[in-house]
C-alpha cells in the first residue's frame, strides 16, 4: 500500500519489478490511487487495486471497507510502504486476522539530523528503495536491487509523433518545476540551459509540467526555438509515460518527474536546492555525479529540508550556485555516452 505522492509511488516500482522477477510464484496487489495505475502496467504477477478516496474508502469506515475489499483477495501478507495513519489502520486490521505485516521505516530521526542547523549530521541515509526492500525482507522476501531491469521503450502513437516530430537524433526531457519553490531552478538560468541544448539542431527538447500557470511558462520557454516543444497539457498521462520512456536524458528538479523517468530506465540529471540526495531520494539507479548540488561552502546549512517545504532566510538563491553551463555540460556528456 502506497497512496501518494507521485514521486513516492514511482519509487516503489523498481522494487516491485525486482520482487516479481526474484519471486515469480508470488502475486502482488498494489493499493494506490487510480491515477497511478499506469506506473504498474506490464509488471507480471501484479494486480492494481484502486483506492477510492472520495467515496467508498473515505474516512475510517471507508478504511474498514478497504480492508474488507482487499481481504477478499486472500492476502497472506501486508506491506505498508506509506507509514501514515490510513495505512497503519489497514495494517492493524490485517494483524488482527493473523496475517504477516511490515511497515516502512522512513528514518525520520536521521532526516532531522541531516536537515537541522545545529549539530547537523551530514551523511548518506538509506535510500527509499533500500527502505522499501527492507519491508519485503521482514515479510520473508529479501529483494536484490543490484541488477535492475527496465521496460523497453514504448512505441509512440501517431498523436505523439505528430507533436514531437521524428527528425531528432537525441530526445531530452526537462521538467523545470517542483512542489516547493526552494527546489525550483531559477527561470532565467533554465532559459540559458534550454538555449545551450537547443543550439544542437539534432536534439529535440521536450518540456514537462502541469497546471495552467506552468503550461504558460513552458510555452514561453519553448517559443524562441523550433526544437523545443512544450508537451504539457497536450497529451494524456499514459501517453506522457510512453514519451518519457523514449527520452535519452531527463533534466528534473528533486521531483516526481525524476522518479518517473528513473523507473523507466532513463538517465536523469537532478538539480538540488533546499533538499539533498543524502536524504534518500536520489532517483533509482542514478549516479550521484548526475545530482548537481547547490554550493554548501556558500550555504553551509544545506540541506534545510527533506521535502523542500522549509527554507532558511538568506538561502533563497542557493540554486544560483549551479551554473547553466554545468547543467548543459552534464546533459551533453550523458548524451555522448549513449552514442
């Protein structure tokens, strides 16, 4: 069970792919929001159970109905990958019926030590992928993540190829937004990155985002260039996933798009402001070299937050220490590796 948020749900996918490969006789049922169902399509021995937050599974009585609904599937063990009140209640109900259960340890204490100003303990914490694997290990199914497999690039429909064209040699995705401003690269710097990448006419740059305001910004970013295309609001989510699977590189903030690209086997360059990959959210199977960090010599109290919702006064411009030249150079180096 993992209900939200987008990036967190995406981070369960590589672990589940490894699980079903290593335990082909075990059936998994994922409980999550209906919107996330496309994440899990194509994974063998995996069923998806839609959590109906607004009606059937709303409130405490709804959780009782959820337990009743899922129990009918003859569940033998319950893996709580969320560790919030709702998932704890469902887990407790399974325990009452004698079923095995295990809950993810989010490592809250270690994250507090990493992000506090006084007596900061700056060290790498276990990744969320390792934490999820521990849950299955507690249930008797240790999961090895060292040899990951990813789905093949999706075949693009005519609707998508009409939008992005077919003349490119390299396809670069850019997702310039995040939930919190402290994780968003300055817009003027992002314009420079796009301009540098667009200089190579054999490369097509696709801009990802959502919401009216973001779409307007993405349109303005793409307007000066023939090989920069805003895809936000123009295709459905399932089509967007297929398009992302065809990228050569994704440039993203510390956000959901980074984890979506990574779960599809795409190389991801991430930019970090108030947050830091040491908290355990580096996208799956990505090198730390691809995580471009704000300068801790100039901003020694970074990271100031696990999720980006806390920012220290005077640290608003921390991401300006990541130069557009450095970002573009890193992306180009990954494209060169793929030749």
